[in-house]
């Protein structure tokens, strides 16, 4: 096996471990939020602290003219 292949395989193993760690962080923050241990704002701070905020795309809820609340940010004019 060439040095380049060996290096790439090691990097891929590290990336897989980082992905598993990120998944565990997301699960822990979700559980803490679900059970009221942290507020939604604190959860977002925790996500930012562990570099996982980009996995979600929080948007500001908006209310349409009929009063219905929507979670997506796409508002038609």
C-alpha cells in the first residue's frame, strides 16, 4: 500500500470518529433540551461550542396573514 493510500485511510478513520462524536453531541443536546435541562438558546450555544450548529439551520418562525405559525424562513411577498 502506498504512503498516500495509507495516509488517506488514516484521515478517513479520523473523520469517521469525528462524525460519531458530533452525532453523540447532537443527541446529548437534543435530550437535554427535550427534558428541560437547557433552554433552546442554551442548546444553540452548545451546538456552536461543539461546532455542530451548521448541521441544523435554525430559522425564525413567522406568522402568515391568517395567524398560522410557520417554521421555515421562506415568506412569499
